């Protein structure tokens, strides 16, 4: 298995690649599936691809996070971030968040900010804010709080270090 650095070296100017898979798209839905496209620009954040080898601009493909990439020298697979259950420490922190049924009831009838601010302050201070992503409003260190689509509405972590479903697949041309 090659690394992201190997992929960056392989995708030099003029390299041809073919998109062989795209999440939720069939060959009849996209003209780009199966068409040869060429690398027309390379920089530190990604590459630009165009069907014309001499083009100066093209569609942009950002370099993925290394943990969400598989490259074997010929095939490039890019994955979405996956979900995982809460770790023990995350579950303990979630269990310790402030709960006030009376204030929550008052918040339902007013602007709803009191419990929001209490929880926000809790997640900012517990463990020096390392787990602020458990507050659920932003991604931190590649993680964010989400919920499973089940009857219990189970909290889950969307984590860039876990591979989810494959979103793009490319083949390098000879």
C-alpha cells in the first residue's frame, strides 16, 4: 500500500486518470465516469483535472487526509469519514454534562439559551476543552458529535480516522 506522498509524486502534470467510481453516481448519470482526465495543475492542497491535456484550469480535487485514502500505485480510493461509538472517556464526559429539567422547560418557552450556554461552558472547561466536539456544534481534531439513526438516537463520533463509505475511485492510465 502506497502513501499519500507516493500519490502526490504519481500525480504530476500530464498524468492521466479515469474516475471509475463515485458514491451514488452511475455511468449513465455522469459523463466523467470512465472519461480520461489529465492533471493540469498541482499544488500543496490538491490537483486540478481537465479533459484537455493543454488546459490551464480544471476541476479541483483536494488531497484527502491520509487515513481516508488507499493508493496501491494504480488505484486511488478516497473515503468519507466514518462513525464510531463513543469511547469510555467520551461517554463519561457526556454523562457529566449539566441537566436541569426545570431550566430546560423554561428554555422551551423563551430563547432557549440558558442550558445551551451551561453545556457549552461545561464542554469548554472539562479536560481543558479537548472534548469540545462533544458539544456538537463544530468539528475539532477531525471529530464531531453525531447521532445514529436508530430508535435510541445513540450518540456517535464522526471521526476522520475511521474510514466510512468510499466516495471516489480513480485509476491511473498508462
